[in-house]
């Protein structure tokens, strides 16, 4: 959780757009199509949405792996794209990313310690001896013994390899770490251990996390605030407890309704909202509200008018014409009981 009294924006996104040309060059993919938000120092900022909603593109842009097509991403008030090569190299160490696949992120021909010290070598920190000593220290801090240092990635489990990737990032002592589906490829039995490690490291080093995931239970457990994305736009943003307990957007409500309930079917009282159809193409997104083609609360106004990104409650924003402080608009379509929805197309 966020450190008390710390609320300034260590990351600021201003009208961000990231567009990619299609293969034939005739159109553009609108991966991110107008986003505005801030990430406060010391908090865990969760980003959630379906595949194709722009989460990973956003995460890469936040650490300057992708340049904005339009708009700005500010790091502590600094636009990294305006920095010279030397200044950018020094600046970027404070903004790091951990990727989803722990195996693909490691060079199979390098020992674990060589992979861990590589960022320090690139930054020309210390000498071989001091870098190795620092590497062993961070490996032990993330729960790996010094014996693992001279092994190769194929000799470690998936959870151990993800701990190695965490250690690599920690060697540079960053301010912000973007975590892109970091527990998605891990066995359920060890996800909790890795999430607890992230929490411990945040308290110890004062880290700020941007946690990207499709897992409602994960993001609600670890986040201070949650942003909900759909087809390159933000649908909702607010305190984690508010978003989970009192969602304001129909899309957020549908996502939450799809979370598995650990109860026998005859004891479940929640009703799952079934979203018909697939997420539209980002090449030609729908007019008006992006979510209107699948929204169970759609109205004629949604077809022609883009919803305003507005604050409905203090710190709680939503992009929906009809959402109020009391919640999202009522459904106009039939919902199905979660126990009887097998074989249906659900929202996640």
C-alpha cells in the first residue's frame, strides 16, 4: 500500500495516444487512444482489462520502450523524450519493467548471476567484484540462495526465474517498476509468495508499482487504485476498494461478475453478466462510447456521443453517460446465473 503522506505524481500521462500502422499501411491500430491519469509515488496502481485493451502497450510506453504518437508521459515532471542520449540513459534506470514470461526474459546461455549483473554492467557501475557481490545480495533478498547464482535458467522453476527477473530490476534501485502480468505464467500455489515479495520490497525500498493484470483477484488484493481499460481508453479509475465494491461503469461490473466464487453452485447468489460478442477492432473502433457494442446498458446517446471522462465521486472517475455516484446504469439485457453459464462467452 502507499506510504502515508506521499501523493505526488511520479508518473503522469497526458492525452496519450499510441498508434501503429497496419501491414498494408492503409490504416492505423489505435492501441492507446486518449488516456489521462497520474501514478502517485509509493502506491500500487493497478491496470486491468481484457486482452486487446492496450494494457501491455501502455506499460511499455510508461518505461519509454514505446514513444507516444501524441500526448506526453512525464516522469516526475520530466519528459524523457526531450532528454539527450546520455541524460536519457541515466534517467531511464529509475523506470523499469518486469515482463510476463520469466523464461523468455532470461538469456538461456547466461548464468543467473551474469543476467542479474548485466544491468549494472550496462550502466558501468562498479567493477566485476562489486557487481557480483551486489548481485548475490539481491538474489538472496528475493528468496534465492547464493548457490543459484551459477546455474542456468533451465535449472530453475518458473517462480525462481521470475524472482531472478525481480532481482535484475532491483540492482538499479528504480523508483517505478511496471509489472506486466508478472504472476500470470506462475503456478497458483506460488503466486501468493511472489505477490507477498512485491509487497515486502515496496515497503523496504519505497517502490512505486504499476501492476498490469487480467486477474481481478490479484489487482484488488495488491492495488491502492485501479484503472479499467477497454479498447485503448480508460473506462473507470478510482480507489481499489471503491472500484471493486461499488463499480460505476457497466464494463467494470461485468468484469467483476466473472470472478470465480469459491462456493457450491447452489449457494451462489451473484449473477454473472454475459457480454455478447468479441472486443471490436482497434483499427475501426465504434463511434461514441467504445463499449457500446457489448454494453448491457446501451442507450441511443451512446452511439453518437463520446462519454466525458468525469469525476463522479472524490477520486473516482468514469467514462459513462449514465453512471452516477450510486453505481452504473441498470442492465437492459438478461443476466445469467454463474452456475448455468457454462459454454457461454463471458467477459474474461
